[in-house]
């Protein structure tokens, strides 16, 4: 069984050059009538759902357009709002730190021929981390329609 990724990624090659692909994507961002917002910086583009329709799990699509011999390559990566992503990662780091120190304390107890009771404290952060991962997968399902919307908008813009 493959573990689903926390940040789904895709790569697509197009038979048009990078400059043309970027100009088509920039036109998508500039179109005020289109229900997607975004920002452009160099060969990087970020597409988001407008604030009126945005919720906690709303995806952000980060696109990078690269030159290739036969045209261009678009690499896309979905992620939640950067503040949500940062919160999740900081919480994972804190949980990993708790597991590490509980493990070190438990091993030191074991080395002193005492019962390694501190090892039981590792269970709580591990369960929390598993719960957070599970909630991120639920969030991806909740955001699936908006992920499809961002993907379709970017691919249709590049195809012209």
C-alpha cells in the first residue's frame, strides 16, 4: 500500500516554449472575470481560490515552468495555505522532539536497570502525529473539487 502524499505533485510537458506558457498563465491571473486569483514571479506562478470561497483546507497550486528541448515542462505542487502548512510542520517538529526526548529518557532509565516508563510517553505524540496526517488526507478530499478547479484552469490556460 502506497502512502498518499501530503502535497500532491504533477509534471506535464507541453510543446510550446516556456515564455509562451508563462504568458498564457499570466493571462489567467490577470483575467478578473475568472474565479481564480494568483501571483507570478519569474517562472513561478501561484494560483489560489478567491477569499469568498476559501476555507481552511482550500488548496494553493504552485507552478514552475521550465525550458526543455521539445518545449516546456510544468511542475505543479498542491499545498494548503502556507500558514496551515507551517502550523502542521511546526507541530510535527514539536511532536518529533517529544518522541526523541521521551525515547532518550526511557533508554537512560533502561540503562540504569529501571523500568523504562518514559517510553510510554512516546505513544501520545505518535498518535497525535498519525491523527494529524489522517486529518490532512481528509482535508485533501474536502479540497479535491477546488484542486481540480485550479488544475483544470492552469492546464486550459496553457493549452490555449
